[in-house]
C-alpha cells in the first residue's frame, strides 16, 4: 500500500516529530513527568496536551485540530514548564525529559484569559446574530473562562468585505481569529493551496492570491475549510430562504433528493452521537416541512453505476479487443464535484480519463425534470429540485452552465446537511422523534450499493458488484458482498479482482485481473495523478477519487466538528444500514430496470442517456487572470 | 578593502578591533582540531551577540553532536533592531573576521555550506562581499580541501532578506531562507537539530562569528581577560541619538552607562534605551548600571535621549514599529501590540485611567510569557519600562504644568 510522503508542511507548523517507541516497556520508552504535582508515566515524545488529556486534565485549544499539523499560533494551550522562562504551548511541546508541568497557575490562567480577550476584541459581531451560535469554539472558550465583558474593547465596524463570490464557500474575515486551520486544511490536508496568510502584524489576514474573490481563484469548493473553522469566518452559501419561498409557493412542485451521507450525520446536529442514520425519520421530517416528494439519491447512484460501469466495459472492450490506443484507461470516477474541479484546475490535460457520467445529484435533476415530470404529468417549469448533500461543491456543480440537459436547470439548489438541520429546527421539528417513512415512488428505495457511495471506496465497491456480475454472471466472491479491500480510511487503496469464466458477451475479459485504486482527499488524488503522469497506472482499470477525506461522509457540508473518529462512526452507520437492505446491487434495483425499459430505452450509454446523464468538462488550468 | 562608510577609519578596541591577519584563525583551527576548538570556545565564555546571549560553545556542541548528512552555518546579518549598525561596520570593514568565523564554524560542526542572510537594505554591500568571497576562494580559504586540509570543504553564499524585522529571529530567518513567509517556528525542535531544510543549523550573529577567529587564534584565556564574570570579552555598541559622537564603539562588557555617555559626549541626557526598541529604557537614576548580560543586556543598540525629548512620543514610535513588524502569527503579539499602542495613544489624548494602564501592563507581562518568539516576548519591554521609569513626565506633567491625578 502507498503512503503519503513528502507533503509540504512548513516546519513552522510542525511539532518535533519524535518516533514513539513501539514497545513502551523498553528502557527509555516512557518518561516520568509531573503534572500539577501528580506523577505520571507517558510514552517518550507525547505532547504535553496529549499527556494531560490522558490524565483527565482539560487544556483549551483553538488552532489545534486532530486532522491538521501543529501550528502553535493561538497560544491558548500554554502551560508552565518548570525551568523555562516563558510559557510553553502544550500542543507543540513533546515530552522528552522528566519535566514538571503546571497547567493552571495564575500566570497560565491570566495568559489564557488575556488571549481570549484579545481575540474577542478583534472578532466582529455578536453571538446572537451568528449562525455558529452554540457551535463556536471561541464562544465556548469565552464561556469556559467566564468572560463577561470586553476587557480590551470590541471592534464595532467590519474591517473586511464579505466575499460572497463563490457559489459554495462564503468568507467573512471579520470573524476570523487567524488560527490558520483553513490555511492548513487547504495547503496541507487538501494540497490545493488557495488560502494563505497575507500581510504582516495587525494587517495580517487570511486571503487568496492577490486577495482575489474566491470564485476567481483555483478553489475546488470542497468546503473542508468550513468544517475546520472554529468560528463563523467560513460558511457555505446557504439557499434555504429561496427553498422556503419555493415551498410556500403553491404553484411550485418542490422535490428533494437526499444523499446517504447527510442521513448518517444529521443526527449530530440534533445532539445525537455520531454513528446513527436517520433515513426514515428524515423522510417524514422533510414531508412535514412541505417538500412535495422525497426521493433517494441512491436511485441515481445505482443509475451512475449502470452508466459508469457500461462506460468502463466499453473502454475495456475498445482497449482489449479493438486495440484502440486512443482509449484512456484507467477510467476515473466523476461523482465528486470537488475532485472534478480539482482535476480541471490541476490536471486539465487528463480530463479524458474521467468518466463522462454525471454525478448522482445531477442525474437525478435531469431525470426528475424529464422522466418524472412526464410520468406524473407536471410541467417541469414548475418543478423545483433540491438536493440534500454532504457537500459544498455540489452548490457549484448545480450551477455549472452545462447542467441543464432537461431544458431547465437540472438541480435548482444544493443544500448541505447543516442547512437542512437548520430548516428542520426552524420548522419546529426534532428529527430523532419523527416516525420513519419510506421514499416516494416512482423511485422508491434504492439498493445498498447506492447507499455506500457515501464512504470512500463505496463507488468502487458498488461498481465491482455490478461489473463483476455482468462480466461473469456470478456474484462477487465475498462474504455478504463485503469487498473489504475497498473499505477503510487508508489514503490510497490498491487491489484487484480476477475475472474468470466470463459470460459469452464479455469473454474478451477472460482471465483479466481487474485492477483498481481508491483514493480520498485531493492530497491523495494528487499522488494518484502523479503516478498516472509517471505511467505507473498503465495496468490499472478503474480509479475512484473523492475530494474529501473519508469520502462524502466527511464532506464540506457535514456537521461540525469533524475528525477521523467521527468519520469512522459515520462510515460504520452507512455500512450497517446497507447490510439490512433487501437489494444490494445496483442492477437489481427494480426502478432502474423500469427506467431502462420505459424511458432510457436505448440502454446505458445510449443516445438519450448520453444527452441526460453524461456531461463534459472544462480545461481550467492553474493560471489566474 | 574600500568601504562606503563615511565614518571609516582605523578602529581600535580590545578584542574585535584588535589586530588580526586573515586566515590565521583558520590555520590555527586546523591545527587545534574540532574538540580543542570547542574547548577553547567554552573556555572563552562567548555568548551570542545578537542579544539573547545563548552560549556559543553549547550551540556548536549540540549541532556538532547531531547526526545528519548535511549541516549548515547561517550568519544572521539581518541587523534590524532599531539603533543597531555594528554589523554593517563589521561586514564592510572586517569581512575577514566574519567569514573566517564562518569557515571555522563549518570546520567545527561539520557543515559544508555557510549562508549569510543579509538584510535587504544592505544590498549595496553585495558586490563588495562577493568580491571578498571570490578572493577567499582564490586563496583556498573557501572551496574544496581548504588550506590543503583533506576533506575540509566549505562555501559561503549570500542571500538577501526582504525587510521584515522578524526575520532576524533565527527560526523565521530559516523559514525565509526556505522561501516561506518569515514566521517563527515552534520550538522545540531547535535549529541546532532541525534547522534549514530540516538539517542541523547553527545561526550566529555577525558579531559572534567575528569574535571566533580572535578566540581561536589568541585563545579563550586571552578573550576572557575583558568583561565581567558572566559577560566575557567586549561588545560593539551602536550609539545613536543625542550625543556628540555617535558611532560604533568597542567597549568591555561591564562598562557603566555613565562611562559610555562620557565617551560619546552626551550632555543633558534624560534616558538611555538599552537594546533597541525591544530593550528597556533607563532613567538617569539607573545610569550607574553596567552594560552586561546580567545587568543591562543589549544586542548593541544604545539610543540616547536628552532633556528635550518627549518620552510618550518615543514610546508611540516604538509601539507603532512593533504593531507593523509583528509577523501576525500568534495572538499575544499580533493583537497585544495593537492594544498597547492604543493605550499609549489614549494616554496622549489624555483618555485613560490608571486601572486601564495597569491592565495593559498585565497584558504586557502575558505577551512576554506567552508569545511565540522573541519579538512578542520583548516588545512590551519599552512599554513597561518607559511607563514605569518616566511616570512623572508622562502622567503628572505637561508643558502647561501639573495635570490632574486620575484614579
């Protein structure tokens, strides 16, 4: 398996990397330190922060985030280390000698209080008029330290213009406390590098290249920065007011499609521990809010598998049988709009490798405004399609000019999990109390293969279940259809499956070892693209890439906070829900069979599906005009 | 070698400005060998001349002991502290001392490359210094097998800064060298272990390096004849402000401020800023203090203010400097300095209470303790010292007479 190496992390933002001993019982494996007069043993190289956490001592943090490298810039986590003149940041200080630590002396308490006061003095606005009210790390720190006034004043006029240029991400630097989590997310975690600190001293702010609007730089709209912002400096572009207007308008037929990841995470917005799905409850809540129909995005996930799988088989046939050298392999998935914008900016010369299939969201939009409108005899001009997505980039995607195959804007609004939760609360509904209900016809409940699209590797697993069966006529040879090599959070996963005893129509693939790669997070996508550039992927057939760490369940529209632990729990919820479903292969979804028999009659990748379900990409490049 | 300084004249002094012939130090260093150089250095008691005063021998020993395929020597010539100009004189008039010092440092810790991080404003020195380095190369004082010593390779590059004060801080300097924003790093790790490009790096001030050839050639014993118990040797002072003879002086550590004022012909002196903007401001009553690491410490900057100066204006000037020159990374320094400046301006406008002033002083103490690097840790020094030492002038009198005392 592959490792992430040589990533660009400025040394200023790294803590001393001490190799922790594998066996801590070896001599020198542990260090005896004193925390507040209490003797404790910690593994050599543990940070003071972790050592304190292990010993039930809470140390406040702000610029620290479990997904990101150490910054040590907010200074809120300072502690006193005996023998050192200055206070030390516990997040960046590795324990390598028997030190004595004091975590709440007068000096420490005063310093922390001062730091909170200083941050508040420059933090524009009031909590009650802020969408992060109740979920703001600065606010909870102020509460923790009993702040009851502004010791050093409070900024009364906004200093910066709010950047609303982007369809996905809104930046309000007046609320920024310069913890630089967004900068580290963008450069280190995602390796996009749109955000960086600009200027010096009191003029310092986080900005883009030449302070251009976010829409004009190479932002991929993944929204990972939003998930890691401790305050309200970053948020998604919220269309809920327009959606309310559409719901209130009796002329409009408002339908919503819900993706699997929001269902597995929206409970967190209502105080439920991560790891519980609320699919049925959400259906009821959405109907009570006033949506006319509630559809399952997994239906078009299944459709995507049919289209993308067929496209892959055609490419393979061209390459193997017709020896056509113009065929681009491996085929890359195209479901993740963040990944699409990433490749358009960073690797525009490789767009031919992408599957031309639209993402499930956009397929659904096109199907609703054509097939569904026809079936239910509603004028598509009166239909408003809303997509509940875990994603910020979906907002940009539905606004792409090419996304109007139905003759209308295929998807009118992309809504994030957080915004949906807000609408549900606004409607006076407590989601966990809702009775369960099913999705609406004519799309009904989709297959489990569509459901697992939410986790990294899910598209690959779903595609393999279908492609393998189409090629060999047999189910994938794994217990309970679990393809473990697709699962898990390793950055880049590589595996293969041998195709034997193929059915006649696909016997050109007899004996072929189908090789695939699964990557999540654009930093890993970059690694895969570099492998492609070096020609190392010549024997690989299919690559799944998701822009966000963990896949869609870690998307930029998901509840805050996020961490690998939370993402694992969401994945677990998705996989558990999937195993309980009656249909778990895309091609066995009866509604899929129905649509190919009655609407897309020329089959997958046929003429009509090409018009409605496939798209093209734009060579954007990295140069900013 | 020619210089462009008007003040250029043969200087005299006990250590740095004493006689030295180029390459003698290097030759002696080769004779002594690494361990003896470190012993000699330890014996001399040399401490960093940039202001922090860390033992040079310890720094060298740590990086000499570090196990790495590459090591670097960096000469910190980003002389940015307001009121210092001694490094300029050293580089222009005594480049052989600085460069010999770097070569000896490279020999001792096992570095093959030395980098001079030259202040952007000193760009005009570039041709002179590069010409000098070329001469050294021709004389085999740089390059491969220096002075026929097998395996003794060392080269010096000069890199220009871009004018940020914070890049004088060693880790910010290294970030800048690597091409990033000049922002101080977390420590630990220290540059002696993880420095330029992640390799062990010794960052020394120009003056520290210039002391090395003397110490190696003439011995640590000779070096520590000057100075005090805890501050060995001599120091270059950049004296500016209200005095008859401003300039660069080499004086022994331990010299009293009074004595220095006499030498530079300062009359009616009210205050002396020791250590530049980040140093402390001393009133007349403290002029009997001595200039030494253990008393009034300084990286060399001495600014003299006479009776006609307004201390509040001086403080505003200093605080404006820090507000602008903070790198903007850590909270105490970035926001703290603006709050201190706001406070001084409020004093100027006569809008303050003493509880407010005390609150700011407390904030200053937090900045000293909790800032990430020396900039934020030392920027409140002048704020606290000027408000403490010149209370009468600032709070109780103005040109019109006595002010109302506030609660």
